[in-house]
C-alpha cells in the first residue's frame, strides 16, 4: 500500500499572531467521528487479542492512570474543586467517548507548542470527549532548556538551568543532583536538589533576560517558578516539576486535559503487548519502517539518511528495534533483536561492558557490544508477556521511540492526535507503517502551530530602510559636491573644485587610456578634498544607519517564536488563546 500524503502540506506560521491548523476547526468533530467508525472496522489482532478488545483495554488502563495522575496534581497543588469533580466524572471505560490527545516533552512550552493543549481541550469539550496530554518523559533535555530575550544586549539568551549529561531522559532526572555524578554532569562540586535547579533557572532568566526584570513580565515568570517549586515536593523528577506547573497554569485558561507520562503508559500490559507484537515480526516491521522513511525522503527530496529519522539497522542477523530500554538512572540504550534457531528472539541492548552475555558475533569490529537481557518466543504471545514482565521486574524500562510512540497512541489509544508541524510532517511515515504492517487504514490526525511574539512594541524599520541609507552614504562619498552645506558653497576654493569636477565629468577622453586615468585620479582627489566639508553629514548618516541596525536587532530579538509562555503576561495570553478569535488568524493548509 502506498501513502500519497507524503508531499508536505504543513508549515510554521511566518507572522506574529498567525495560527496554522489542519483540518479546519469546524471539520475536526466530523474527522473524529470518522476515525471512531474506522477503528470499529479493523479486524486484525495484537498478540492473539482482537483489535477492538485490545484497543478498549488500552484506553481503559490509560484513562484510569491519567485520572489518578491528574487528580493528584490538582489535589496537591490546590486545583479548583470543579476541575477535580470534572476528572471524577470521566468514565474509567471510555468505550464510545472520544479521546483527543496530544503530547510533548516536559519542557517550558512556547505558545506555538502550548496551543496543542488548548486545541485538545477545546475539541474534547465540543465533542463530549476527554482531552489527554501525554508527557514524553522518555525524551532527553535539550542543551538549552529555554531561550529568553535580552533587549539590552539586543540578543537571544540561552538558559541552560543545569548541565544534565546527554542521553539521560527526563524520567531519570530525579534530585538530589550531584555535580560530578556520572549520571548528570562532568562538573565537580556540591550536591544540589531540584529546588536549587529551579531557583538557578530563575536566576539565569532574570540575569540574562531584561524582560524578566520588568514588573509585568517578572510576575509571570515568578508565578511559573513558584509552581515548579511547589510541585517539586511531589514530583518524581525535574520534568514533572515543569509538567505540574504547566498543568496548574492551564487551570487559569480553562484547559482541563488529563495528563500522563509516556513512562506510565509504557508499563501497561497493552504497551508491552505492542512491543511483543513488533518484536515477534521485527524483520517485517523494520522493512516497513525503513521503506516508509525512504519514501518520505524521496518525496520530500531529503538527501540526509539521518532525516527525518535514521533507518533501523539490519546487519549480521541483528535487527534494531524502534524502542529504548534502560535501567533506572541510566542513559537510553538502543534495542537489537535476533532470531535464534527459528523459535526464539533474543533481546539485547547496547552496553559498554564486555561480558559473558555479549551478543557479539565473531571478530566483526562493526558489531556493537550488546548485552542480552532476555529472549521471547517467536510463536507464543501469552508466554512472551510473562517473559517481558520478568525483564521489567529486573529493572529494565521499555519505552517507545518517536514513530512507535505515535503509532501506539494513534492506533490503540486516541481518536484524534494533535501534532505540531514537525510531528505532522514525519507522522506520514507512521501512516505508511500502519498501512503496510498492520494492514489497516491509518486514522487522520490534526496539526496546529502558532507564532506569537512577546507583547512589546517594535520599531518601524526594515532592511529596505537600511539599504536606502547605505546607498545615500555611497552617494555622499562618490558625489560630495552635491551634498555641500551652504557655508562651504560660499568658499571660493570649494566653488572652484566643484566647478572643476563638473567639467571633468563632462569631458570626453576619446579612448585615451592615459587621459582617462588622469581624469579618474583627479576626480578622486577632488572628492577626497570635498569630502572633508561633508564629513559631519557623512558621520550623521553612518550614525543613523547604526541606529537603524540596532532597531532591527531589537525587532529580531522580539520576533522569536521559541520563548516560553512563562514570560508572557496572563492578559496577553488569555486574549490570544480565546477560541472565538482562532478563525480570524487561521492559515489554511497547502492544498486546502
């Protein structure tokens, strides 16, 4: 089966206060209903269990966990009584109730990402469904936690907050942190707890972001920081501190989605069965996975084999699986599977330690050092569930990677998945895998993004203004006689030089190279002399150009869509996220 949707239709809004959304807001309830009907028609099985029975079990398990998790946030941090009652009103078995879902890593959201949560809440309310935000705590922190505008230095500042070691997922970033600990950073020194990290983040923001010292913006920043600190008492890791703060802020905006980390979903029987389903047919899955990536690259003219994601490796009987496995406190490890004797499939993870459990074959230097952590059968799904349970009891955590995450959520959990632009672009690959591996029609998903700059007045200046002034500067240098001030024009020597230049300019040299050269040198000499009389004009023009350039830098500092919403004022955000205004700013998808 081919996927004809690969030609990308999604784009980030280029201008302030613009919103991209696809499909149209008015169309989404019908799309959700169509997806729900489509799910009923699927007739494949997962590990011997009927698709719809399996899907219903996944939905029940996840919603039960999400209700408990979200209620805990609101209860511990003083959420509204009516919000808690709303959570209690959701059924534990939402068989025919639409689940509208989105998800993102537990970072400090910019408005363009946060709008996904607003859309999900809006659609859930409109369709009588449940909004769900899945926190991707299997992701790793970026090098810089946030960006912040500094209008004093006219630059965008990067805020690191704390130097976490690469490869450690949010799920494992639990304090107290020790600088110098192999799990976190290479810096020697003191032990710091989560509150210290959050306070350090606040100091960095206020120290580097000139906006954060302005009273109206400082109040917004402190409100979020205070919620993170309050949440740290109950949070299991740094990512949860951010999640708790964001969810409490959403209360003020009428956003009432349930929350649940992907780590919690990954521990359900449904997810483990999904892992087994893929593992038992890993060669076929990897083939479909890689074919989907190659088709995407071809259709979108992507040359790099690393984009949008690298292919799964298949070599020497080993097949890379699209999952992560690690132990508590460790970095994420890739997973490799290998069929042995046609009846078993070994599960191995990348490991720096050589030992008896190495899955290396011979002296092949290209084969990674792998640690075998278990083996499933190739024909007994029921037995495999117990085997995987034993692996998880031994402390190993199985988590999805990007595509397996969205495939699981879209096919077995939600009735509409709301992506940002990046996710919407690459998830056409998930469509391809769903069609070819599961032999099922993929559900339609939505995409939404926004561009919102901080509410700061900008200068009325453009690149064209600077180009025009630079041209004027050039003209002054080349023709100072045309810009002479009245006082200079009254001087006989100046008049004489200006007259001589006009005569030289009109004089023909009749292809006499020597004469032409002399003419050029004399005009240059006159310009140099007359330039002294227009130096003040020239300097003023240079100063004006420098001022305009700084004003452009000022505007560019403001015009950044990646600042976290915590630096924006409540009044400004509430006006922007008012649903009634969406239609006025929505941009159509390409092809609509």
